[in-house]
């Protein structure tokens, strides 16, 4: 299996994240190597690598005793860290359970049951466990899953704990302060909402656990969104080589990443194909669609079709992000950021009395109800909707 980059290896049909367990903790960890799926593309693997390294760093720290675990977590880890079949070790642990002043009576009884084999404890509940359960329950979009992993890893590093169950309300409040000192209120609120969603799931699957993020985002005052800002007249747009990108956003209502990651053969005579490719995934299954080509875009896209591969390969950022550096240029040129152009399209369509099925189909939204998932929107109606933009 040839090596692509540190900790990233190319398998037959995908990429693998791999890291050797340090020799001093292999007996505690119980393996010599950590392996984890890295995705189908190198960009996916690179995007997942920081989280993988953070999780394995935490396992190393736990094994070396560098992270503080709660007494219950320490009891749960006994089968992993100690040879409970050794009579001498078993006697020492039972004696410790009897005299340890830090343990409650219930914890003493529980530890004795674990040591004697009368109780098989749950494994220490890790960040990975929470993500796995949340994924199974919610079936999130790829980007949502990546955001969950990233934000949870950063919060766990901030807390310095080995399990989400060990994190406290005070730590969550301190993390909010930590974020507000470093990023915008909008970003802080989004981050807290991601974490709050995960703790809501934790509260469901672990009755009695404390929802430490409940209500933390409510008091954060956010600035006015670009969805309420005014778009400058399109005939005044100039000053950027990416004006064609902004015009396509204006006349389609598409997401920035969808347009920034277009290939030349996605631009047809009468439509634009929004479809996943090896370097750019889509947000959801509903994001894959065909958008009628607005008459004002015909002349613009004609020379773009002659390009090879991606129309704007320079707009590919790290971690599979496309167009991430266009927010400020777009605002200078158009008066709003790229998402503001998407809001403008949705507002315009509703003002022209197009129903939600048509708006959702054009913008690539998931159906909002079971009824909405039945049937389809006629192509002629989508053409009318695009011409209304």
C-alpha cells in the first residue's frame, strides 16, 4: 500500500488513515496501529486527518495518564488497563476499592463487581461513539458530519477530558467565551448549535446525562445577515475576474461550491448540471439537479465550455472546499456574499408566486414533507422560474 502523505495511505479503492500506537502505551491501548477510513479522495482524507490525529492524541494522553478521567471512567477502563485475571492484581484492586476515599459507596461496589468479573462495564463513552450514534440517527449530510467531528474534537481538546460525559456546563460556558474572543458571534453561535445538537442526542441515548449546551447560544447577538442586504444592480458588477461566477449564482440560486466546482462538460447548451465529481461532493442527494440556462448566461458560458476539466480549478481550497476565498470579493462586487445571492433568488421566486416545490427543486433543497417528495416539477416550470430571476 503506497504512502501518499504522513498518516494517509492509498488502498485499492479508497484512502486509509493510519497511525502507529506509541510503544509505551500499546499494552494499554490493546493494539499496535490505529486505522480509520479516509474517504474515496485524497482531499477527503486530508480533511479527516486533523480529527483522526486529535482523537488518537487523546487516546495516547489517556493511556499515559495525562488526561483526567472521572472515577466512573477509570472503573470502566479497568479491563483495558489491567490484567484482571491476575489474582495478586485483583486483590490489590479490591483493597483499593475498599479504602479509596475518593469513591462513593456505589462506586466501590461497582469497582468490586468489575474486578471480580460480575459486571462487564460499558466502554468509556468517547467522542467517536457520540458521532457514530448521531450519524446513525440523523443520517447527516457529509459537510454536517465533518462539522460535527471538527467542532467536537476542538471542544474535547479544550476540556482536556476523555469522554463527552465528563464535560461540564461550566466548561461549555467557558468555551463560549473562548470562541467569542476568537471568532465572530455568528460563527460562535453556529458552533454552539452543532455541539448542542450532539448533546441532545447524548441526552437521548444516555438518560441522566446533562445537556451542557442547552440555551448557551440564545443570548448571543448576531449581526444582520446578508439575506437582508440589497444586491447591487448587475450591470454595475466589475472589478473581479470572478464576476462570471457571481453572475451564474445570481441567475441560478445555486450554492457557491456547486458553481466554483463546475467542470466544462457540466455546462450544456440549455442547462447547467449540478452533480458530484471526484473533487467536489454535494451537500445532499437533492443537490444533484439540472438548472435551466438563463438567457443572460448563454453568451457568458460559451467560452467556458472550451476549457479542460474544472472551469475554475484555482477555486479549490483545502479539505475539498470550493470558492471559500470568494466571500469578500463577492460582497465588494455585488453588495452581498454568495449566500446572499442564494437568498435573493429564493425571495424573488416567492415574490413571483412560485410554489415551494419549484423553489426547492431549483435550489437543491430536500423535500420538507412526505407529500412534497412525491411527483416532480415539470422542466418547463423550472425554465419559467429561472427566467424570473
